[in-house]
């Protein structure tokens, strides 16, 4: 694990991403204080990262699991159509 500044990140982004692809992890600092972590992510770990870091994704997954426990199931087409209806209701309500 290596500490890098935001200036290094900006200047050497491609080089750092290539090193990241090889498994290197970087702590990005600003004014000497840690601000973020640059770590490798692949298709397999992306789902876990989204679940851990995105409240929207986590809530949707947990809602879906609760629906399954209650025996509530829908096809993908039914789900997509329901989401479109919800989105249209939100847009209509905002326009009013």
C-alpha cells in the first residue's frame, strides 16, 4: 500500500490504474491527510462494493429479499414496467 497525493493521482492516473490492475492499493491524500482509497475492483467484487457502499443498491436488494420471503415474485418484464410507472408518477408529481 502506497500513499499518493491528489496531485500525483491527477498527473499519473493511467500509470496508477495499471499498477492498481496488478493489485496495488493506494491511499490518496490531500494536504497530507487520507481522503480515499484506490483499490482494484473486478466484476466479481463490484457487486459487494456496491452493496456495501450504495444505500440505494443495498435497500433495493434488501427490499427484494423481503418480497421473496413474503412470496411476492414478479418477472423481469413486470418489474421493469412497475419501475417505469413509479418513475412516471414521480415526474408527473414534480411537474404539478
